[in-house]
C-alpha cells in the first residue's frame, strides 16, 4: 500500500489488511519529504515502533543534490528506535537488493520466520548500525 | 572583397552545425547551386568555411549580403540569444494601415540621423514577423558586426521582441526609431525575458493553453487512467492525488507550457522577526533576490506538486507568470493597516 502521508483515509479502513511493516521513504534531495515524514510519524500508533517501522533514504547516489542533513536522519532513527536504510532507486541493482532486504524484514515482521521477532530483529539492526 | 567581410562570413559559417551548412547556404541564395556543388561538406568545418569564403570572394560579397546569412542563422538559432519584450502604445485610434516600405524608410532614416555608422538589414517572414538586424558603430568607427541587435516586430501587434547587444546606450535610439517608424507614441520594456522567442510570442499573444474557469466534469477515463502498474500495489491516497492533479490543471492548463529559463523576485519587504530578537534596529526594508532557474521553468513548476515536492496549490506568485506576461517581479510591502506584500509593476 502506498501513500504520501499519514493518517490513512478512514474510508478504506475495511479494505485494508493487517499492516506488518511501515517504510518511511525520505528523498535526500527534498527537505519537503523529510518534513512530510516527520508530520506523518506523529500519527502512527506507538506499537508500530517495536520493530515494524523503518526509514528508507533514497537518492543517495547524487551527492551534489543532498538537501537533507545526515544528522537529522540519524536523529530521526534514534528518536523512533527504528533502523535506517539507504538506497539509490535509479540503479536497478541497488533497487532490487533493497527490495529484497525489505521483503526479508517484512517476512520477519509478519511472523513468518520462526524464532525471530520484529522486535529482536529491529534491535539487532540498530546494534550493528552503531558499530 | 573586404578582409573584414571575408572574416565575418568565415566566422558565421563556423557557427553553423556542419550538417546544416549546405541548407543554410542554399537558403541564403548568394552562392549558386553549381558553386555549392564544388564544396565538400563532409570535411572539417574549418575547411568548409575557407571554401565558402573563397566562393564568396568570387561573387564579391559585401557586408549587407554577409549580414543576411547572419540573419538566417539567428532566425533558426534564435534560442542562442536572450530576448526581451517591449510593448508600444498609441494615443487614440489607429486608422493607418501598416506600410512596410514606409516603416523601413522611417526606421532607417531615424536611426541614421542619430548614428551615421550602422548596418541595417530587414527580412520579412510568413508569420508577419519583420526581422531587423542592426550592427552598431560610432561616429568614428565602422559598425561592429559581431555585436548586433535583433528586433522582431509583428506589425499587427504592439509588441516588439528585442535581443540587444552589449551596448545599452543604443537602446533609447533603437526604441525611438521603432516608435517613429511604426507610428506609435510610446514604448516600454515589459518584465519578460527568455531565450525562447516563440515562447515569448505565445505568452504575449496568449497562445498557450490557459486555464478557463469552466466546470471540469469527471475526467474521461481514457485520458486519466494511467496504465495499472501492478494490482498488488494499492494507492491509499488516490483522492489526494486527484486533488493535486486538478489543482495543477487549473493553475497551468493542459497543454505545453511556454519555455522560460528564469523567474526573478526582488523582495523589498520588512524583515519580520520576533520583536525581542531586534535583528534590525533600522526600520528598513530587507532587500533580497530570489531567482528560480531551470531549462524549462514552467514545466518544472507544473510538475512540483504531482511529484510530491511541494504542496498544491502552488503560490500564485509562481502560477501567474504566463497570465501576467512577466517573469521579473518586485514585491513590496502593502501600505496600510495590514502587513503583507503585493506585486507591483
């Protein structure tokens, strides 16, 4: 399900399946996209932040066009206890690899991988990022 | 043939892309077909230009004929120059029919009466456009053929498009000559500039697609349904997307936008801050210049909201550009009780 902001329109509540993973996409070239994500985060129920949220920063290939500070992104990840992934959508290889990563995370968050919970995985991701 | 003319022709030919040279020379018509057949247009441009100069030497070209070639080049590659728009005004009704010969005579006479050394060329095109090429000199120097001004005048309209040379001092002379020759009273520069002459014409002649205040029924299915990418993707915010599309269409219309490269906003407004900050103790307007530039400004503005990079509706300061026929603005404080800002001419 794609959307440009939260909260989701209530008209479609009955059509929506259970939500297992929320990926907030931030375009590093657009301050507007960061603002949008920050505004949407406020609408999200706290229970999602136990491993079911991640931030995906796109557009990192074009260094000259970075508008969003890396500090702001790290702070966001810390504040919401969620992992931050980076990718460049314009390169097919990276796009596919990122999609595979997200799919793996989704499998964990949906409970399809026995022995690994969303929370434990999220903690694992955050601990390795700190190294 | 004069050395300077030879050099001028050589340099003009060098400007033309190699594949276009033959066609442009044919259009020029100064060299005969037989002469053009003798030139190898596949060699390097340097050699082509030498061959062409040689042939022009045989035909004894003078500067006026060389200027015609320059005009043809600038007509096709008008986007290499920056064009400004001027509007002429008359007192009262115009009952005179436009006479081209009369216009040309008056223009030359007026210009030459102020400045002896000028080269003036005229060329008329099918769309009622009169192109004028002027090379400026001084009382002591011959006209500089490399610093030329171009004027495009549509006789059925009060608009003149001018691509001036560096010599700003010649502008008043040029404007005077235009006003006198066309039987107008006054001329003023509009705040509209671009590299695309055709786009400027579209804007002032109102030929771009405007947003009419008509009722838009639900869009026809064939037009609006994008090919369904994947049924597994669900768009939660379709109504928001549609709202953005509607607002964008209302602001910009459906068709292609005129091509402008800049929009410039000169701010002369008061700096508004927390009174305790006391940043500026002098109550002077804060001077600031905001410039938007893009290879195609209006198309990029049109795509901002649909691409999720800005809120819709966009600021009217941006969307009013074609309607107001200007891309240079001055924003001043609104005088009165309410603080704010307004656009001034």
